[in-house]
C-alpha cells in the first residue's frame, strides 16, 4: 500500500461553441427534440446531447459554426429560440 488517496476524476465535455473543455457540471446539456434545441439542465432527457457554456456568446458561436446540426447528426437547421430565452434569463439572474 502506497498511502496515496485516489482523487475522483471529474467528467469533462467540450463546448460546441467555443470548443473549450470544461467540467460537465459547468456546461449546459442540449438535446434535439424534433427540429428544436431544448436545454436539459438535469441531464435526464433521452437522446444524443451536446454541451455548451451557459452564455449567449458560446450559443452564438455554435449557431454560426452550425455545430448543433453536426452534433445531433441532423439534416437541416435547428431552432434555438427557446434555448436563447433560457440563457438570457440565466444571464439576468447571475450578478
């Protein structure tokens, strides 16, 4: 026995907007339901997920780079208006 304590690894994900790696808990999971991007803060919705920082800047970058259709393997563009509203409310609530 070496006496070392083993630190638990924190799962990391990559933000589809800025392409930076961050802890899974620091990112917002997005799920595609029909033709719409829906936020999944609890991480329990079924299906393929993409992660983005909870900031409008990263969302704008993801939309500009067409990252959501690529991440969800969808043929057409996805609607992000509901996601944008949720991020705007979170931004107002954060001082």
